[in-house]
C-alpha cells in the first residue's frame, strides 16, 4: 500500500505513480519502485534548475511487503 502523509498535489502525484508502476512492471518491489520514482522527480527538478521541494515528493510511504502482487499466468480456458 502506498499512502501519503499529507495532502498532495495531483499532477505530481500522478507522475510519481505512473513512474512507480512502470518500475514495478519492470520487476521492482513497491518500496524500491517508489524510491526510484521519487529520485527521478528530484533529478528532473534539478535538471530544470528548480529546487526539488519535498512537499511534492516526500509525502509518500509504502506499507507492507508487496507479497501477493506477483504477476501470475491467467487460468487456462476450457
């Protein structure tokens, strides 16, 4: 489960979650995928010459192990 510790801005949240889901699809566990998304956001802000304000990216935390999120083959059709 990913949750925010405070109210967050919608556009940045959407970008972070898209990147997180891409990382998970590539095989990262949820906490590692969230960290990668946060690091990417910080890097993008710095590249654009802006200070990466933690208000936008640091609100998010993962809870749980991610067990049960593994992709499995769909059941065979009869």
